[in-house]
C-alpha cells in the first residue's frame, strides 16, 4: 500500500489511524499516496498557531522575518530539494516546464517578497501609513495611521494546480505580516505539498508554530476560527460562495480572501492582422495558455476575442500550432503537454466542452479521443487540446469554464463590442490586449479595467521581456472582481499590509513618537554637546538634533550658482523679469542652492560614522529666499533602521530650513547610511 500522508500539527507529524483515500498518479493511474486526517485535533492546531507561532513571529522585526524567508527560499532552491519536488510532480501530470512554473515560481515569489520586506518595510514590528494628521490648531494633538500584526492564524485552502507555488505565494506575505499559517492543500496533489512542507520543517528555519499542514479534509476547521483569523481560499467560484455563507465568516468576523477561477479573455486589436508581429504573439500566447499545466490555470485564456475580419486567420493559426502539440507522459522526451490532474477532472472538462459545443462548434481537437505518447490514454487523465468557435452573444462561453486545455474564439465588431463581450464574464483575474496601436490599447484597457485584476498590453516592443498573459507576479496584485472572487493577493508589500490591522492613533507629538518609534513634528528634541554626525548608530537616539548657525544668502551666491550649474532661469538672473513674477517680486535663490547651503550648515567635515547621503525625500520649497536673507537649519533624527545584513543602518533626518523671521523656507528628509559603531564603539 502507498504511504499515508501526514499532517504537521501542534509541533509534530500526525498519521491518521485509518487507511485513507487513495491518490492516483495522473499519468499511470497507480496509487501514489493515501490521504486522511481522521482524529486530527484541529482546535489544537489553531491554538498552537495563535499561542506559539504568533508570538514567535511578532517578536521579530520585518527585516528579521524577511531574512528567514530568504533562507527558506535558498533551502527550497537547493538542487536536492528541487529535484525531489520535480520528480514527484510528474505524478500530477505536469511536464518539467509545468513543474518549474510551480516550484521555481514559488521559490522566486518568496525571494521577491523577502526582498520587498527588507527594502520597503521598516526594521520594526509596525508600519506607518502616511504622515501624521494635525487635528488641532496648535499642533499638540495629532493623528497617525499605523499597521500592526493581527493575533490570529491564516488558513490557506489551496487548489490542486499549483501545489508548491499556491502554498508559498500565500505563506511569504503571511509570514512577513506576522501571522502563522495552516496549509490545507487540495487532495489531488497534496503529496507534493506535503513533501515541500516536510523539507521546510526539517530545515528548522521557521519558528515553531508558524507553519502547519492539514493533509486531509478541512471539516470543522473554520469552526475554530475567530475575529483575527483569515481564510485565504483559491479554488472554484462555487466553493468560494459556500465559504462566504459560513457562520464564522458571517457572524464572527473571520476574514475571507477568495481567489476563484474566472473566464479570462485575450483581445486582439483590429490593427493586428495576419503577418503582423502582434497576430503571431496573440496566437502563440493563446496556445501557451491552453497547454501549460494542460490548461489547468486560474489565469488561462478561456475566451479569445478577435476582430471579425481576423477570426478565420486566428482559428487557422491556433489550430496549426495545436496540431504540433504532443500529449503524453510528461517524463517522455518530446511531450509538450501532460495529463490533467485526475480522471474526475477529465470527466468534468469533457462535460464542460459538451456544453460549450452546444453554443458553437469544435474547430480543433476531440474531447473523447487523443493520441498519447508513452502512456495509456485511458488509464491516464489525458485530453486533447480543444479549440471552439462560438457566437459572442451565446451564453455558454461567458458562463461555462472548462478547467483544462480548452478555449473559445469569438468575434467582435468594434472596440466597445469587445469590451462588452469581456464584461459578460462577470469579472476576471487576468486579461490581455494584443495591439501596437496606443489608442486601441487605451480604449480597451479603460473599458476592461473595472472587470479585471490584472491586464497585459502586449506588442512587439515588450514581447521580449513579457512574462505572458497567465503568469501572476509577486510585485503585482493577483485577484479580480466578481466571479474571480473579489480578493487580492501578492502585489509586493500590499500583500503584507492586506493581512495587517490598520488603526488610527490620536495623541500628542511625544506620545506618537514613543508609540511609532519615529520622531513626530512637535515632539521633544535633544540638543547635546556632541554633533549627531559624530554618533554611531548605537549612540544615536530618536530626537537627537542640531540647530545650525545662520548664513546670509548673497546676490553673489545666487549669480555664482547660476553660472556654475547653468541654471539661469530668469527668477535667479533677471531683476526686471523677476520683479514681474507675482510669486517672487525680485531675484530669488535657487531652491537647490538653499538646500546645498543648508547641508553646509549641518554637516561635520571630519571622517565619522556617517558614511553616505543616499537621498532626499519629500522636498518642498515653501518661502522664496531673496538676496540678503538669512537662513538656518534644524536637523533631527527622525527614524533609525539598522540593516540586519550590514554593519551600518539607515537614518532619516527631519530637516527644516528657516529664514530670519523663523518662517520655514524648505522642509525635507535627509537619508544617510550610518555605521553601527565608530570605530570600536567610540566616536573617533
């Protein structure tokens, strides 16, 4: 008997006492594993996540969490682990290319999210959302939005088509957000997910309780969830609707994130006729989406919407490409498309094709017969690619999804008609527009955007670097409105913040500084005897300040700067013209001259802990500086972010340049890199 899959629950591996349900090889029909979670204590899993995994995660900063994710990605990307996953994935019917999309794509997503965490999130446990809001006239009462981690668990319920990527693309942002994860994989390919989780647990990289695996049925799991918990579901729109009706979602505040299958479309522009690069790109993209993963992708093109005059040419070109697609055992040389995940899935796709054919005609392929290389066509879940042609006004192409290597081509009369046909799908994860005409691209994108989570505009210029219609990217949002579920995943740090709680905090400047760890205008400053630029990162404190001496800006300064830089804008060089300018009334100093002079007022000339200035943020010029005006600058440590992978960190300084009347002339943030010690813990 094949081995029984185990769940990883509450710190140990659990094998159910019964034999469980058989999981079959999609290619050979032989038993791969058995699946059961009988007797598993689901309440204990949830408690373990909340009480062990959650506190361990929330004690780490975003940068520390990102470092663990990076280590995890490196471990999964090792040749030994990848080859194991590749080899086992053949049993799901996937070709090597399909598996690389799943395994390498998942690992790459973890790397990307980890990198975003390091570069875009603070080395802290909270995230500020925007600047403080002044709530009183005197500035003593402020408001600040901030994001904090939720003390719950994320239950991810995944589809069968991406047993590794589906888990990792949810795990990475969840982990970074400070929430532990319980993974519930789809039964058909659970053996691949179990292997991946087993290798993760063995590595000991993630804190205990932050990752658990439920290998079996989820019955009763949602009953254990509460207000701070999240269910991240990927699967059919029908199951998503059922989850929305669960009492814990309706009455207990459990957040539900749904990413459902959708009838995605690709639209060919009227300019992209036969012989153009765009016509070829459209055909190639459609065939790719039909055959990669045997069409079992939630982002695959189900509807090809083309100009009526190009309908025949598209059908002929797609059919010719599909005719050269070899179906068979994904282990066999020359096979370009493997099997569907199961015989039951093949039956479901065949039934969907029959319904679609009732509204049109099959122009390529036979859902009941296929030539197979290296395998038995009946024992394995093999299906021919099937292309249909239908009237766009028919109901079925916009309502029936064949989750396999199936697509329907339909014609449109004008661009508005194309948008209307796309909208009949009632919301999609991904759409594409293939055109080299910018006006066509704008018209279609603006019409399609309300119905899609992501849109690809493809032409000869971006084709060389394009990742294709159906590839979700970690830095772009994945999800869509309506039938697609209404959820949103990925999108870089958006995916992290989506899982956190945003709270508006009101208080005094000093209170907000203490709470946020970031200096707030109006809160206390510290002006000591030591210049802040002489302090290492270990010595600097939020609020450390230097108030500079003053400097008079002369006409000679302005003239020299204009000649030296070539910035001879009339307001700096022509007295008569400058006097007519209603904003200035005479010669004024260049804004960048003011900033340069301000730097000269606060920098320290000697070598020290400040290693480099790497930017200026939010620079605003508020009051013109005329010849003879006197300026000074107040520089305050606003935020300190040590880097975990370097012997220095980032310091953000609040800079305010004022004139002799004390009015702000310019405000901005100065960004510097500062050594953690200098040298050997001293100031040098």
